[in-house]
């Protein structure tokens, strides 16, 4: 089980939940969603899941970077 990159509760269907969210939102809204998650995980990491939450924040930041790179291609 990989709680950071592919949590089982988000991968139980053929299409991963993050891809459904991305498909339904505009680029700007999806980036806002990701930034909100970065902020959530960074601000709570000391109180909840420590390093795992920092890795989740990085995962969402990397997702924003990949969206930006795709839009610049």
C-alpha cells in the first residue's frame, strides 16, 4: 500500500479519483484544489502524520508542476 502516491481508498476504481477531479475542473480550479491540499498537508504535518503528510504535500505540488508543464507544451 502506498498512502502517498496511490492510496487504496482513491484507486479502487478503473480511473483514479485525482484524474476524475482533474477532468471535471478547469485548469485554474484544479490548481486551486491542489494548492489547497498542499496547504492542508503542510500545516498539519506536525500534528497528524509527520513525514507522510509532507510527502503528500509534495505530491500535490508536483501535480501542479506537471499541469503547468503540460500547458506550456
